[in-house]
C-alpha cells in the first residue's frame, strides 16, 4: 500500500472517530439540558409528561397550601396562564406569594408540575431574566417594583 493511500485511510478513520465522539457528546448533553418555560409556553407546547423542564413566574397570592408531610402546593403565573406546582421538601427562605420563582421538574399525567427543585430570588432586586421577559410580555412588569429595574436616583446638577 502506498504511503499516500495510508494517510488517506488514517485521515478518514480519524474523521469518523471524531464524528462518533461528537455525536455521543451531543447526545449526552441533550438529555441533560433543561429549558426555561413560562406557564404560557407550557400550555402552548404541552411538553411530554415526565420530561424534565424548568418553569418560572410569580407565585400567585393566596395559592400556597401546605399539605400532609413536606408537600407544598402553589400556583405559578406569568399573568396570562397559571400552573399548579407540587414540591416535596423545604422551600427557600425567600419563597412567598407575589415573588419570582423558578422550579425544575416535570409535569405529571394530571398536568401538575412536580418540582424537584425550587429557587427563589436572592434579594429584592434580582429576578431571572427569563421570568422578567415573561412578565414583560404579559404586561405585569412594573418599573421600579421588586425584581424590576429601579430608575436611577436623581442627582444634583453637575457643576460647570
């Protein structure tokens, strides 16, 4: 076999191995990716039951219910659509009605979101960008509100 042909086979074999490795890596990443969805997007897209997703929005006032054991049930809304969430475990200290929340989990067969993790905003000015965008789309975003951008404070005129 000529050296030129050997190099060609080596190159083709290397490219094939690289292609298989890239395919396996992308396949593994795809199963671990979690996308953010607002309640409206969940209603529109109807993700398959037990598919891991991340939802976000505001905890609806008066919707928090403590059930037997460590189960908490609450409603997340983006202003247009609501989604019932069930969570087993201890909720973050900052979790309360009217605040932004992001929950990771899956829808069950009854359309209830079974959260495996619940994240609340960490201070009065933070809100995940996805939640803020969903609230802006629904018209519930208020400038200067907790989680919303605060207008700059007026400062005295600069001296000339």
